[in-house]
């Protein structure tokens, strides 16, 4: 099993997304963040919401998940925000070496 993961979250404000991305990179908790606009439909407080959000995908070491999670929670403005982790079981040697090197 690999020692890396991909973490995802979403937010509805560019400035919040940038704060999360910049903080995680500056603290070397992630090696890479990718973000793009998405259209989300979800249940919230008894009704279906439809919103444009910014989806953020982050690559890091599994051992850093809790620190990444705490930093996202500190900066995020949602009452309940998605923070999900997916195992990155394999990849090219160069990519995985870079990922490990660029995180603390």
C-alpha cells in the first residue's frame, strides 16, 4: 500500500480557496493543489441547493492528513465542509518521489 493520498474539498469563494491552497503549500503540508470550478447539487437544511463551487484536489503524504484537515477547517467558512481522503496506491516513480520530497 502506498504512503500518499489525494485530499479533496470544495468552497464557494475564490479568496477562501486561495487561502487554503497558499497556506497548505507554504506550510509544505501538500506538494500540489489543483482547483477548478464545479456545479454542485446537494441537500442542505431540508432542501436541494445548486451552487457553483471551487473544487480543490491536494496531493500529500497520508501521515499529514490530520494536519491538512485541521488547516482546511481553520480557514474554511462552511459550517460543514467536505474533507475527503483517497489512497494514492501507485504512480510513476518520479512523481511519487517528487511528492514525498516537496512535503514536510
